């Protein structure tokens, strides 16, 4: 699935809308951050539970997001 296809599928869900965060386009669900592309790493950032972040990182399918040298415990980078 391409990014554009995923974007369109998510925008079809009630409560999901396009917005910005850190001057970057993102998706929000009922006003809360959901996901955005992180061009610097060519990755998608998604917000999930801290447990899910740890699981994805330990399985090697995601990476920690440390944009400000501080780990965002609910954000995971997915290539």
C-alpha cells in the first residue's frame, strides 16, 4: 500500500483529519496526533502505546523517535 492509499483510507475514518505538527503535514484523530511522514529519516511516525513502541523496536520493524534527543515514548518510526 502506498502512502497516498493509506492516507486516503485513514481520512475516510470519522474523526481523522489533516493538520500540521512542527510545520509538517500530519494526521490527527479527534484533535490528537496520529501520524506524519518524517522526511529526514524517510519514515512514517505513528503514535501507539509505549508497549507497542517497545515491541516494534525489539522486533526490528520500528525505531525510536528521538527528534530533540528526548525519546518520544509513544512515537515509533516505521520505514
